[in-house]
C-alpha cells in the first residue's frame, strides 16, 4: 500500500495517478470525483471512489473492503462507495462523457 505522497506523486495530475496504479496492478482509492470520472473514461486501473467527505473516508473504506471480500472489481472499473448506499460498480464513460 502506498500514498501519492510516498510515491512522490502528490502534485501529479489524476491521469498520472491512474497510470501509476495501473502499471502496478494496484487499486487507486480516491475521494476526488474528477479522478473517478477520468478513470471511468480511461478504463485502465481499478479505482475505489469514496463518495464522501474525507472525515468519513475511513469508515467508508471499511465498507469498500467488506464489498471486495465477496466481489471482484474488474480491471478498468470504478467502484463508487457512498456513506450509506450500497457500493456500485460504475459503467465506463465514453472518452468525452460525464456522469453527474
């Protein structure tokens, strides 16, 4: 496990974080909507989007890990995990698409 800071990527654009995770067959965890949407367009890395404020991220990550204990997140897909809703695997977006 590593953070963007530990990988010297704290100032890197979202695309670089996604490519870094993909190259290492890692799962990128973010609370950043724009990063999650870019990942849906790029279809490279597996991404967990914690759709919560950072203060709620730890509890929400536990829910994501519980989901991953019984499900598989396919390569190039984004798992959206909200504060109370069930985790959802989001469909990829077209290159110029957006899902609000």
